[in-house]
C-alpha cells in the first residue's frame, strides 16, 4: 500500500472532520493508498501542537507556505477559512501537490476559476469537500434518479435552516464568528449553506440555467470580535431563490440563520413523473420515497432506513439496523478520492464542479441586487 502524505491547513471543525476521515478510511475500505498524517498547519503553534498530539500528526507548521514547500507532503488539505482557500490552492498546485479544498471553493468565481486553471494546468488530483453527496441516502437518491425511477423531473426544493445569529449581540469576525465577516467568508448563507444545497442539486438534477433571488441582512451592524468596533454587516443573513434547471424543472432554494429552532436543517425533495424522494440531514440515514406505481391500496410515502448492505457504502460498516452519521460522509469522500487515485478515474466533486456552484451563488447574489432573473455561467 502506497503512503499518501497529508499536510492539512486549519484545525477547527473541518480539521477534525477531515482528520477523522483520513484515519478511518483504510480501516473500513480496501484501498491502494494510506493517508499518513505528516503535518498540520495553524498560526498558533501551541494550539497546533496540541491538535497534532491529540490526532496523531507527526509535525506542525505555523505558516502554510512552509507546509506547501515541504518535499515530504503529497497532498495539501485546505480546512481553513474561505479567505485563504485560493492562495493556498494556487501555491499547492504550483508545487505539484494534490489539493483538497473546503467549500465554497473561492471567495468569488474569479478566484475559483484561477484555482481550477491552476490544478488543471498542474495536472494534480483535486476535490472539494461537498460531503453531503456521500450520505448513503443522498447517494441512493442519485442512483434512483439515474436509473430513471422518478421519470421526468418537475421540481427540486431545498432548504438549509439555522438559528445561531438572531441575537444582535453575536459579534462578527474572529475565531468563532468569521462567517459573519464578509472579508473572510466572501458571502453569508448563500456561499455557506446554499452552496451545499446547490452542489447536491446539480449532482442530482443537472445544471442550473437561471435564477432570481432575494437576500436580507437583518442585523445591520455588529461589533467586530477582534477590534471591538461596531461595523456594518456585509453578509447576507438570509437568501432565497427560484431556479430553472437546464432540464426544464423548476426549483426553490432557501437558507437562513434566523429560523428559530433549526440548527442545521438541510432538506431537499425531488418530484418526478412517477415518484418523489425527500431527505433531511437531521435524519440523514433515511430516504423518504413515494412511488405512484405501487398498488393503490398500499401506495404511500415510505421511510427507507439505510442500514442494509444493498445501500450505498453500508456494507463497509456495521450490521443491518444500525445507522451511520455525519462523520462517515467525510470518510466516504476520502475513500472515494483514494479509489480514484488507485483506478485513475478521479472522484468528484472536483474544482471545476466547485466553480459551477460558485457561478450559481454569484448569480443569486447579483440577482438579489438587481431584482432580475440572471443567467448562470456554465463551468
Ligand atoms: N463541508 C462541510 O460540511 C463544512 C462544514 C463547516 C465548514 N466548512 C468549511 O470549512 C472551512 C473551515 O470551516 P470550519 O468550520 O472548520 O472553521 P473553524 O473556524 O472551525 O476553523 C478554521 C480554521 O482555519 C484556520 N486558519 C484561518 N486562516 C489560516 C491561515 N492563514 N493559516 C492557517 N490556518 C488558518 C483557523 O486557525 C482555524 O483552525 C470553511 O471554508 C467552511 O466554509 C465546511
């Protein structure tokens, strides 16, 4: 088995999720490469060292440039805030490293396009961490759609609801609240939450042709956590849009951090000529399914519990009836990435797929400003 030497930047929420996946993938999947946790990079050396000790990294860097320059690193994994994705990815590609990057790919489509060009020119393996594709129920939705079980698709409906920024006392900027600072995040819920919904939607239902959106910033000024000064809030707190897919189906998308009671309620539903399906992140091991072709007396929505070996990824885990969860989506992504290296058929979503999503979020934000339907650039 060949070693795959990992250098990861950022040791926050996603740093933990990725590292867990790097450690788990070979225990459960039969793969030709094994991730080796060579180095973690964080600006605070003491915290980075503590992370390295807890998670088993061999070494620590405090400057990502030093990490990228290391000859013993094969792959740079970007688990840092959005504002540094592009510069790290460009340098990593130039150094001939494989690059995994968190979503959204860039702060803007022009940044993302540069990232796509860099990895494609360097010919290095690349992937974006849109992990929800690899929840077994979402993968099964993809299989059912590809098998034609839904028939012609008419509607796609997605929501991603949270409630953690309702208080005007929540600051912007700094470690826990960088998502509210546009100079670090790029945008608000459009690039953060809707990006997930859009990636899944285009994977399941093809490209989006045009959108019309609206956004709102409910709290106009917040204290900056780093400077203590009150500043204008430049992110979108809530965002909703209508979309037309290239296949003629219609869609609605909504995301907000102001839906009291909802913590991470990512849901989608697809309605086809013969059947409909629905998924809910709070119950991620289930796929809701309605098939009009069932006999009338027993026809109805059924809730499929994905824990049988027939279900995607499940044969690698436990026993029927016992479900898997959020962290497994990342493990599946690592396993598929490595399987792509082994077979020469690269796993997706790649950087170009990430750019396609960024083109949609950009069109939504532009449309929200102009109040007009906006064509989506195709990646
Ligand atoms: N795929 C998902 O489900 C998912 C979920 C959450 C976050 N994300 C994405 O993951 C990324 C990280 O989010 P998070 O929730 O882990 O944030 P976080 O705040 O928990 O961690 C961010 C990390 O980036 C580090 N960082 C920032 N600038 C750096 C620099 N110049 N050099 C080195 N390290 C630097 C911070 O120190 C911190 O360790 C973001 O792009 C976010 O959009 C994806």
